């Protein structure tokens, strides 16, 4: 009876808006207490987390992403993308896709992308003749496009929680990420042709000017990917190099930001996000200790084996579960809470851990704009001042395209081994 009462109290607190980490921590502490195990078992995981060498990559990449978003980099990259792709049918839509993917990869938080890039591109899309629903759906869904590209923060967090190699997961997400951009670009081209959107003529002069303006941002992905896979530095070292490089170019080269006025504010804002992630992570790892001690994943596996006998059926059920989780929880919380449960189960069904990581992240990327409670839908509703129901309708065509890509990612594993 005591357990039931406590469970009801925790559920009530969660519904009333109590912080997620406090609910998770309370469940972990109470679970160990009822087992008669010292509650220091929860804190042990905090120590293990603090000693993880890859942990430092999270604040460094987050800081770099926020610096880019606060500078004039979005405008420079939009101009460059437009110079490269604006001549295609639906070229401006492709510009939006490429630019959003770049920024989401660095910020890891799609809300930042919608606010920074969406506000810039939405009036341009409408002015060029794109339908309102298409423009809203494109920018809402593109807010999470790029989470599969390095140095995406969710990739780093997933690798830490699942205890797999970050470099392998970085590499595995590249082709699936480009697959999403390709499918969305095809849809954008078709839209441009059907709607008879005017194309921008290609001019070498415009391209050279755009290249010159963005010359310092262009090397970023190549520095990170080339450095890691060329054996020059580790993912953690890449994070430090990226943060330093971005700080120098945006403060001292472009002079978009003030070292003493803007940088301290950006540091504070970015570290608030990181702090929230780490607090949730520490509490969740303590709960994971209890789940492992009680063999909860194995019990779930035994239950599932009574109804599921094949890897294909398991992957179907996994995708359905993750799509629901993705629209109900933010990505960071979902990774921290759900990954420890599904990793051992997936292993028993013969799913490669790296492939599982890509499937997991792709599902949560879709969950960001899946009705009725996908986070991007509400951010877009606020940013563009449109009714949430209108965003539901606008996002549906893009949701279908993402689901096609998800099927390919899930059932054609070689796309995850670039």
C-alpha cells in the first residue's frame, strides 16, 4: 500500500510539472531503500559520469553551437546555400534544409534552429511564392534535421549512455542524415515545379561573394570529421578545437559578438542546457543501476519473447515505441531514460549497437514534430504565431517522408555503415 501511495504521489507531482530529474531521482532512491540497499548506489553513478573522459565534449560542442546561432553565421550560410542551390526548382527550400541541418548538428537543440533560421527563412519562402503550409511544415520538420550529423549532442549523449564508441556513431549517422536531406529535397523540387516557383539564376560572382563571407564557417564540418577519422584528434579534442575556433572567428574575425558583453551571456545560456542534461543523466544512471540489479531488461525481454520471435517484428515494435516516446519526451530525457532498457533487449534480438543508435536517434528526430505533442510544433506555433492545429496539418507530408527514410534506415543496415 505504501508503494502504491508513493507511486501515485510521484505521478501527481510529474503531472503538476515537477522537474524530471527529481522524479527519476526519487524513484531510484525509493527503489534502493525498499530493497534495503544503501542509497549511495545512486551517487556512485554520478561519480562514474564525472570521470567519463568523453563528458567534456557535451559543454564544448553546446557552447560552439550557441555561439554560431547568436552570430550572423545563419545569414552567411543561407546566402551561401542560396548561391549553390537557388537555381534548382525548389532551390530556396533546399537552402532551408541544408542550413537547418548544419545548425541543428551544432546546437543539438532544434528549438534554437527554428528560432534562428526559421525566423530568417519563413518570410523569404512566402515572398518567393511557397505555400504557407509547405513553408511551415518545412521549417518545423527541419528543426530536428541534422541530429544524425556530427557533432550532434544527442549522438554524444547516446554513446555515453549506451557505452559505445562515439566515433563509430558519428560515422554511422552521416549517410542516414544525407538520405533524409535527399528525400526532402526531392519533395521540395517537386513542390517548386508544381507551384511554378521562380528560380534564382546561378552567378559565379554571387557564389564567390557568399564563399568569401562564409569562408571561416565552411571548414568546420571538415575539421571535425576529417580530424576524428584521420586519427589527428579524438572526439573530445575535436570539441575543444571547435569551441576555440568558433569563438575566435565570431568574436575576433567577423566581430559579430562582443567578448565581454555577448560571450558571458552565451556561456551562461548554453551551460544551463548542459547542466540540465547532466542532472537528469546523473539521476537516470542511478535508476539504471536499480533496473540492472533487478534484471528488469531481462524480464522485459522474457515477456517480449513470448510474443515476438523475429528481429523484424521487434524492430517494428521498437519504432512504434520510440515514435511515441519521441513526441512525449524531449530527446535528452528519452535517451537517458529509455536507452538502458532497450540496449540489452536489442542485443538479444541481434541488432547491432551502432545501428540501434542510429534507429533510436532517427525516431526521436521524427518525434520532435509528431502530433499531438511534438516539441517543434509548439516552438513553431509560438515563433510563427500560427495555431497549433495548422502546424499539425503542415507537418504531415514531411512526417511521411521521414517515416520512409526511417524504414530504409531500420531495414537496410548498410546505410548506417558509411
